């Protein structure tokens, strides 16, 4: 009788343990809906070593804007624009992130995180992390998934197609944490690279001329923590440490090591008629002169006409600083949107000097907005056009004044 009672208690404990495990388990899935938009902003701080010696330190901002244009069963079609900007590390208050080369790509991604991308599309770096299992996962449980990194080596080595490096990643569900008022699931990821690269064929190079030097052996180690919002089926943020070593056929070693962190934000369209009118009303209410508001290709654009700098320089006059303080009040109404500051000049001087001056003036405006707390440096980008995009004819003084302008775009893509 006693044995039967003990057996019942044992079975009861097993059943309760199974129930508790089930209650604490999760089915992780990405969720997609046509019309959704989001932005990934990752910041990378890295040391770059060449043959064991420090070559330089850099900070890199990668910005990816994504529109879900179509869904098919449990997958989503992603229309993405990838932009990367790099700056040498100078000082906390001296960062400058110039709007870099844009990469457009279209790819499908499944609910488990598996994605497929045609060879015609490039991004500087892409990887299918995380990859979720088909079954429920309990806290403390781990799983293994095969993944790959894709790199763009056209500029460095002249390789015409995306460069694929396979790896095996180990995942562990580490529990939950409350961040930004949301219950997020913590997923730890570890993987290593140890890949002997096949010798590229002649036809795999951009100009069909095989380079003397090419990547021969790729090694690396990554430790990443992902914060996943399972309620909406999307990554909230992640951080990681990394080390990559590329050995080339000539025996050169390129090493990249550092840290990265990323935030993922849902992008809401701002260039709606109501929002445009609200911004115009705010400009009138604050008494901001010579400033136009329009719907641009990338969001709402505020055009500061005939903006005043000290003669032949990029130093803002005090009157313009007061104007920018007021404009900053409007920009702070869009906390989840990045800013793009574009400088323009009239047709005077050389093309090179115009380009340089327009970029310097855009940077002056960006630096001032950052200094008064509108955004931090990682969410403000600059670009110079010189006299390439005139708003009026340069044949009159009035037209040239209109062309000496700075545009502030509240990015919605």
C-alpha cells in the first residue's frame, strides 16, 4: 500500500513538473502583415587590425528600413533599403555620420527566421539569426540551428556575388525581462566561424579578372543577446560582442573585433496630410520665417531657405540658432524617427568646394540640433549636394538665396 502511495506521489510530481514546464514554454514565431514598416538601427564600435597591428578604430551605424509588401502563408516579403555610415572615433561630441551608400534588396523571411535572397541583391552584411525551432521551448532549454552570413566583397576583393559563410549557432532561452513596458524574451546566441573559402572562379569576379589576393580562411566568434517580443512576433533589440579574422591567400590577416547593439522600431508614416498641416501650423505659431514644409521622398522635409552662416563658412549665425531651437521643438514630436540633414549651395566656386561647403553646413545644423538635445548623434545623418539640386535659377540673387538652403527630413523609411 505504501509503495502505491509513493508511486502516486511520484507520478503526481511528474505531472505537475510537466504542467509547469508547459506553462513556462514558448512557441517563438515571427509575424508579418502586409503594410507593416520597421527600422533597424545598429551601432558598431570596432577595432580593425591588419597583420596584428591596430589600423584604426571606427564607429559604424547601419540603418535598414523595411516595408512588408506581401505575405504568403507564414512568410513575409521584405522590401528593404540598407544604408551604412562609418566615422573614425574622435570624441563623444564629435561624431559625424554622413549618409552612405544605399543598398536596395527584396527578400522573403519565414516565421522561423529563414530568409531567401536573390544573388542580384547586396547588403554589406546579412545573417539569418535568430532561427527558431518548430517546437515549444522552455526556459533554460537550448537548440542548434544552421545559419549563414552573407557579405559584400565587391569593393575589397572584386567578388561579384554575395559571399556566403555557413555556421552552426547554439541558442538558449534564458527567460524574460520587462523593457519599455513590454515583456521580452531573452535568447542567448553563440556561434563560431571556421570556414576554408573555396578559390573564386574567374567568372565570379566583377571584371572576370582573378585577383592575386582573396579571402582564404574566415574565422570568428559571436556572442549575442536577443530581446524578442513574442506578442507581436518581432525583435525588440539585441547586443553582441564579436571577433572576425580573415586570412587571405597572400598571408595577410584582417581582424575586426568589438561590440554591436541594435534597436528595432516600428515606423509610422509621418507624411500624411494631417501631420503636414500640424507641422505647418507649428511653424506659424512659433513664428519661424523662411521655412517651407513639404512631403519628400523619404518623409516630411523642412526647407530652411537662405539660411545664414558667417561669410564663406559653415558657422551658424546666432539668429539661425534661435530659429533652429524652435524647429527643434517640432522635431522632438517625432521621437522614433531619424533625421537626415541635407545641405545645398548656390552655383558659385568649384564643384568640389560646393560639395564640401554643403556637407559642412549640413553638419553644423546637425551638430546644433544634437547639442540642444533634439536627437543623439546616432539618429542624425548628414548629406551634401553642392549645387546639384537647385530650387531656383542661379541667374538672379533671389534664386541663389533660395538655393543656399538646408533641408531637414523626418525619415519615415
